[in-house]
């Protein structure tokens, strides 16, 4: 029997901030987050028309060619305000040339960035790093997928959860340090029709290392024993992306 996670005081439940590591004794606290939405479509016969529409839109986005559907695409949008996806993205996609495409709702994902409390630069972690990762022109390949843990995982103690998550994280960090694969991690509690909890984006220079990350993760305690569901997986390559801001000289 595992010991049950102790109940948190009410003020912890009501705290809506993200927290990073204290810097020189000063706590890092933020209410800002980056939201991302992934959508997939079929019957995209004129990719250049889609690119031109995205270029004119001013939206922060990435357009992927679907590896497993010769007429399929994936779209990733990002913004710091959830209303943006209803006020800007929704009417954009309801008009041509996207209105004529066939939707693939099974691939729809929506999530938000979050902090674990160990981040040295909280604002960069929440807002800028995910943008740099998803829109890096040197990392064109991507795999996006949702996941859901078994409910029992939430009843484990913080120490047990920490060991399980660290084993999982070590693999991702090793691939990242080697330059093989980089990730975007989003929380989607209550935002997903299938009750998924996280959205994961793996991006890199080549496809094979991304596939290998998924394979190696299968061997961890989290995946082998504590996952309820994983996927579906979207694999693709960037056709167009909003350029990142030029670095200050």
C-alpha cells in the first residue's frame, strides 16, 4: 500500500500563480502563461494558399505537413490570452482557405504552460522558451500527442511522484543536451474532451530521435505503470512558421 498524499490547505488550492526558484532571495511569481492549440485537417490540396493566408493573418502559428496523410496538415497556434483563440483564431479558420478543409477532431489539443518551482527564469520558461522551441527553424520535425495518467498517481506522496517524474525527465534532458530532441509541455486539465492532462510536443532537427524519445519513455515507471492513455500521435514537418523575433545585438 502506498501512503496517501496529504491534503493541501485551502489557500494552496486557491493560489492561481506560477512559481519559480527564488533568485537572490526574491521569489519568482507570475500569473502569465502561454496557451497553445493544435489542430489537424485533411484534404489540404493547396498548401501555398494556406501559407499565404497565415502570413497575412499576423497570428503566431506553425503549419505542419502531416507525415501520415498526403493531404493532411497540422496547425499550432499560441498566445498568452485564451480569448485569442476564440476572437482571432476561430474566425480565421472559419474563412477560406481553411473553411473547405476536413477537420480531424481526434487530434485537437489545447494546453497552457506551467512551472514546477525550479525554474531559474520563470517568465522565459512560461512565455518565451516554448515559442523558441516550437518555432525554431532549425528544428522542423515534430511529434505532438496528449497523455493522461491513472487517477492513483495523484494519491502518491510528493516523494514518490518526484522519483517517478525524475526518472522520466532524465531521458528528456539527455536528449535535449545532446541536441537530438526538445520538448514543449502543456497542462490541459479540464480543457480536453477526453480528459487528458498534458499535451507534449517533441521537436528536433531529425525525426528518428523524436521516435526514439517516445520509445525510451516507454521503459519508465510513469509510462509503464502510471499512464492511463497516450496519443493519438501527430507526426509532421514544418511547412511554415511565424518567424521568431530577431535577437538584440
